[in-house]
């Protein structure tokens, strides 16, 4: 007769308890700071400037296939935490803190033809509405064992990435689909916004007609990226006067 314990799936009561604990795990005090959205110029981006909605993705849709999947199954004692994660329907949104990084402009802002939207999060409102925000940690996750708490395992899975991604300086907003429209959309609250747009920076290759269009849409300070003289391939921003 085998001495192995049989693995069981969580009960409804465990799921409910874990769902209530989940957001509390991520709602931690972090220094208030402005953050960055790298965007191509398309209909979705233009729409978001007028109606600032954010799309929270399922982990399966991340561009890194190993993100949130460092461990194929996770257990606490005999409880299968993989099943819990599937049932509580976690969603997340990524934002950055690294304006001058050429790779971010290339990967997320249409090869320097897009824009960066600098936003100031309303950290208190995010917390009140069950939306957690945390910086990512660029070290490989610990191996889950029965001696590690379930919420520590959640940290490992959702807030740690391989060091090759460290250049992104990512911050991650995390919530449950329950708190989102259609399970994915964080709707804009115009009376008390989640984010206020501080400025917009145009990429090195952003076309003049796109710049003109965006300037007509929103009244904020504008910047543009330029090549730093004698420091190729360094880029930096400068403010536009009109």
C-alpha cells in the first residue's frame, strides 16, 4: 500500500476563503510614483485617451509563456492550489517605470512610432476597489513545498519573473474577474479616476500627423524622445513647447 497522500481539490468554502485572502496578499504599501503605459497609436489607444479603460488579461495571454507557470502544479498539504487559481479567475494588467529603455519602445510602442502615457495611480481608490499593485521581482520562484504558505506560493507565481525581463521594470495590477466588467475591463470612473494622465511622450519615429491628432484630443504636457548627442544608442525625452 502506497504511503503517498491523495491530493484533493479545494472545497467551495476553501475557494471562498482563498478568494477573500487573495487581494489582501497583494495590497501592500508601495511608494507613490507615476507609471508608464507604452502604446502603439491605434483605435484602441485613441479611445482609451477619451475613456480611460484598462484591459486585464488572463495569465494564459501573457507574452511570456513561462509567466505565472514556473510551477505546473502547486500544493499546500494535500490541497491543489492550481485548481484554486483556476477557479478564482485572476486577471492582471502590466505597466512600467522605464521611459528611456529602447527595448520597451520597440516592443510595446510600435517600434518607436507610438507613445508613452504617463499616469498617476490613485492608490487609495485601487485598494478600495480590490485592485492590487506591486512591482515585479526578477528572480526565479522558490519551489513550492508543503512548508510554504499558500499566499507565499501566490507571490512566487504572480510577482516573480525570470531576470531576463528585468529591463521592463514592470509593475503589475492584479485583481479578480469578479471586480471587472465582462471579467476583463476596468471601467473608467470619471468622478474619481483610477489614473490621471500627467503627460504624453512621442516616440522617435512617431509620425507628425499622429502627433497632431493626439494633441487635439487631450490637453496635457507633451514630450518627445530624441537621440542623446554623442551617446548612441541612448535616448532621452525633451518637452515640447507647443
